[in-house]
């Protein structure tokens, strides 16, 4: 199971980058993930042949099962992290996808 969060192009990229770094610290804080560990990946999208992509960043975090994902996502800490993701996403609400590797 994977949680994917796609952040649209921000209104102010420099501010978004700063806010996003703080957002990742909040994620570590609220989930108890040691700051030295990164059980997730973050991809920054670049201009391509068709110009600026609709999304700026993609966050992907794997989970062992649907149950684990649901348990963690429903925790108070992750609810706070989710609210912060919406707050920092100034180019529109982030797109949240849940997928299963096949």
C-alpha cells in the first residue's frame, strides 16, 4: 500500500519549499519517525517538453497493509499533518491517492 500526495504548483515556490521542510519535520514529530530516517520519497517535478507540470512535488510513503495505513492515517498526529499539507498547498488542495502495488 502506498500513500501518494501530489502538491500543485505553489503560488510562491520559495515559501512553499520552506513550509514543506517544516511540514516534513511535523510529519516526523507526529509519527515518531526518527529525523535520520526517511521511509518515504519526495519527487520534485521539472519542466518537460510540454512546459511546467501541473504538480510541483510528489510524496510517497509505503505501508505494509491497508489496515496499517488506515490506523496511522486516522491518528490525531496524522490528522494534524494532513491539515498542514492543505495549509501549505497554496496552488490548490493537494491530491491524495492510495494505491496498491500490483
